[in-house]
């Protein structure tokens, strides 16, 4: 097949559902929560999109009735900022009510090749597999909807992303400069970016787009998508906070860059090992973490995890935490961030130790396999 040229944009809905209408109100997550509560029989609650007293009282009552559920207990009182978490967790308690979540609407998948192109089909399949992985392994059904775009050119990908935004009636601006950080024009390598409510993927330009290309590239694209989808999940669990360099120790963001990228790398590794059956030992993961001397403390600010060796350091740091404290603790870290807590306090609540202490200890674990294994085993 000839190279996919800039044909009219292809919009593909994975489940046959169309775009939701602009809606009855300004906040779709408040509408979601109100629709869920009304379905549960809470009186005086109607889907107006405004967090009024009746809605807040109903949410407080729901939280009290479900106080034994840790994820419910961790959500702050209802506001426009926390509504996304209430929408998601009410759906977790009553799965039938997930139909009210914006995330239940099928995403738009865009490629530059047309609705029947191999590229669009590959992206759709990759998203379905990614979504199912998070549901089956982690039990996470995001309340928010994320759309997908892919291309073999950064310039084309930026235009696709802009068109996605127009479909939602928003504009994030400067997409060319944003996309160019990961995708050249034409693209010479694979790249991915989670940007707001979008997953943007690029792949190397090639002369032949055929079934062999689709099969070989599809595995890599899905792996990248799992990584970027984790960033989408982080953002939602933390109630929309962005990962950026903090100006003071108490300023709340999503977390140190090594934590943000390391957990995404770890989730990607979990998917890939399950998909291929190839698993790495602790010693192998540790060996890769020794390729760079950069410390976790030096990987706090946005963009400080730069090359493959640093991503491997971050992955091993996240791996040890997950092995010792479990997957739920890892995701609860973002929930604590979503409460408005600092990195340090969120880390301590999630893992039972101080962030600074772990970062210091990790300098030993990255070179001493026996001590790393003992920490992972809880000793």
C-alpha cells in the first residue's frame, strides 16, 4: 500500500456511540454525579450541572453509607474539581451507573489515512486493548473520556489533535510546539504524549503500509498507549493536577517526575510482559537502573527524566514500591495528591515511609541486589 497521505480526517467511534451533546450544564462530571445519585433515589437531586446543597448533601450521605470503601473515603467533598472522582467511584460501587460517566461515551480515534485505513484500525485496536488492561488488572474505569490521534508526521498529528479539540468545543493552543517535542515531521521514531484528554501517538514513516506493518507496529503502539494512558489515569485520580516543577516543597503537583514516569513505565512493563510472556527478574531490572548515575532527587521537575536509562531508573524505583506495598498503594498515592496534599505527605500515607527516606535508600537498592530484594519482600 502507498504511504498514507493527508486525506480527509477519519473519525472512528469504537463502540458505535456518537459524540455527546454539549450537555445541559457547564460541568459534565457534576451532571454525571447528579444523574447517578438521582438513579440511586436521592431526593432533590437533578442533573443541573451545579454542585448545589442538595447534591453535596447526597454525596456526603453516599460517602457515609460507603465509608468502608477506601477509594470513597479518600475523595474530598464534592466540588467541580473533585466531581470526576465522585463520578468514577460511584460507578465503581454501582457499575450499572457507569453509563452516566463521560468516559462511557466511545472515544474518537483519528488517523490521517481514512476511516478504513490500517492505521486507524491499529489505533482503535490498541485503545481497546489498553482500556481492557486497566479494567481487568487494576479495576480502573476512568470517568473522563480520552480521544486518540496518530500519524507518521508531527505536523499532521498536531492538526489531528487540534481537530479533536474542535470536536469538544475547546482549544488548548500551540499544538505544533507541543507535538514537536515527541514527533518530527516526517516522524523518524515512535513517540507518545498524553495531553489533556488526548492520547497522541506517532510512528516512523514507511514506504509500505500493509498487514505486516500493522502487526509489527501495532504491538509497539499499544505499549506506548498503555504508558500514556497511565498518565491519563494519574491526572484523573489526582483531580486534574498537572506534573510541573514545584516552587516549594509544599506545593501540590502530581508528584516527582520519577514517580510520574516510573509508574507509567512500570504499568507499560506489566502489560508488555503479560502480552509477550517475557518477564524480567529483579536483578535484570536493577541492572538496567545502574546504567545512569542520576539520583531520584535529580528527577523531580517536569522534563528531568530524559533518556532511556533514566526511565529505567524511575521504573525500578516504582517497581520496588509496588512489590513491597502493592498496586493499590501505588494508585492511592495519586488519590492522596487529589486531596490537595503535598508530595511528601501523599507518599507517606500511601507507602508508610517518607519520600526523602526512600530516595536515599534507593541509592543503595539500585546497586545492591540483595538489599533491593529484601526491601521488595517487606524485610
